[in-house]
C-alpha cells in the first residue's frame, strides 16, 4: 500500500520549504479550481490505447532463430543502431514513466507505443543525452524523470536533481521543463481530488504529489522516491489477449518486443526481414523514441535506451552486415 504524506509530517520534515510549496499548490487550486488541475494532461500520457496492434505477431514468431547482439550493429550518427536484416537482442537500461503504478510482473505483455504528452521531447532528449554522460547514474536519471512526470517545476528541483538536469540538458533545453508544472497540494485538497478521480487515477495523482514534495526537499533518496513511485501488493492478472513476448510491428516495418525485468532493465528483441532492408536501406533503431507499454493498465510504461547492460564486445556478428 502506498503511504500518504500527512500535512504535519510534511511540515516537520521539510520546514519552511514545504509550506512554500503547499502555499503554491493552494494558490493554484484557488486560481484555476481543483477540477482544472485534474484536467491537466500527464507529462507523459502514453497508454495502451496508443498501441497500434495491426500487424502484431504471436510470441512464437521467430522461435526457430537465435538472436545476435543488437549492440554490435553500427551506431547511427544521431543515436541508435543501423539495422541489418536478421534477429537481434539487447538488454538495456530502462526507466519508469508512470509513478503510482506497479512494476512489471511475470506474464505481462508489453508492446511498442509512441512517446506522447507535453514533456515527450525533453524526456527523449534526457534518454539520448544520458548515453553521452556515463558518469550520471541510472538512479539519478530516474529521479529526474520521476520529478518531470510528477510535473515538478524546475525552479523547485532540489540541488541534486538540478545538477542532473543541467548535466544532461542545455540551457535552452532546460526551458522545456517549465510548462505544466504543479505545486504541492495540501492534504485537504488531495482529499477533495480523490473524490473526483477513479481509483487508479487517485493513486497516480497522489504519488505525483508526494514526488513533487520529495523532489523539492533537496535530500530525498532514490529509495524514498521509489516508495511512492512504485506500488507493491497484489498484482493484477496479465491480459490474456496480449501475452508476454507479443511482437509489435514498428512503423518502419521491422518487428520489436520487450521483456522487462523490473522497471530498470528490459530485454529488447528486434527482427528485421531481408525484404524490408532491400526496400528501405538505412533504417535505424533509436530506442528512446518508443515506449514499452503494458497491456495491464496498472503496470508501468517503460522508457527505453540505447545503453546496453553488460555488453560483450568480444563477440562478433555471425551475419554480413552492410547498412
């Protein structure tokens, strides 16, 4: 069960800062009305309704083939990998983009979806730029992403989160963090909000409110933020219509599927037909441009990266690749 902040606990932990943020949240409610705040779009709004299931394939689609390491394909100048015909696999860093939901569980089916929402551009930039800054930890990047999807204003970020943001984004790109931000809503306002939202939306809205408070505290740990971002407890049954390992048809014509291990690690497989490469040479797989989206409504959508985990560059591709 997600623990909820009580107003006196918040004040005791963060002192004057919490009062400032609570006042900001209260002023927003007074200025636009609570219903107006609830109608604001999520920073990343992708849902399973955005998945294009046309052309999808069952899990057994290429069971007779053995995948080659995706990370051994040539790198594209603007990020990602130049695709050649064949079957490829990579275990990469991934990130939670849906606070207040459960992590992936055994049997969950994930399919490709576009990155949608007011903050889609800056989230993609962070994921692409992170590859150029290996000194920035995955935990630090996840904290920044949680702050963004919780609609925290950049000016309210704690020092560590600001440092991560300024390392990964240029001054011009940092401006993309400003619009659509919220203050921290006090307990009485949260209670009213819960009356206006369905149960799943209640949990997400409340988790985001708690994360905004933590993001501004300046001393919140990854574990503290994770406590509100990731739900625990009874896991919903997987959608039988979208079993684990279902293949999505990418808009560019190749096939892709996802096998998450928690929210921070995802094994991605890609199958590229020879006839596709014959017709469309120069195709690139650039992971941050897509989200692994769960058919299970209560699970997390997962941002993908071009960063392999534990790659073995001593291996060689067993195919002739001339992209």
